[in-house]
C-alpha cells in the first residue's frame, strides 16, 4: 500500500517508470525492472546493483535536482526499498 500511495504515481505499479505523474517529470523516474540503479555503493557500485541501505537512503533523502524529494522516515523507507528490490527482480525475470 505504501508503494501505491508514495511511489506508483511516478514509478508506475510495475516499476516501469511510467506512472501518470512520471510522464511529466524531467528527468523521468527510474525503471526498476532492469535491476540497474543510479546510486549504488560497495560491491554493487560497478554493476549498478545497490545495497538495501543504498535504496533506503535514496528513499529517505531523495534525489537532488529531481522531483523525488525524500522526507520519508527510515521505518517507512525500509518496506519501500524491499518492494523496489522485488520489482527489480521480477522485472529482470520477465525480461529474460
């Protein structure tokens, strides 16, 4: 439910980055289905695969110069990060 309320308008229900509001933002929201993310540290930095903490940090702090402003508590961000991981894994399997 939290993803539907807080994220789906831009990132889309399937995580494809084509939510209703996302069509009008610049830059466009990330497509989670590829499993590649802009912010990744540690071992995933070279592959674009973020750690769970990377996703939580982006959700809580937002992304500068985008419409993703952050402001979500860590307690609320953790389930959103988990669902983002689920969408990326599901998307990779579907594309395969």
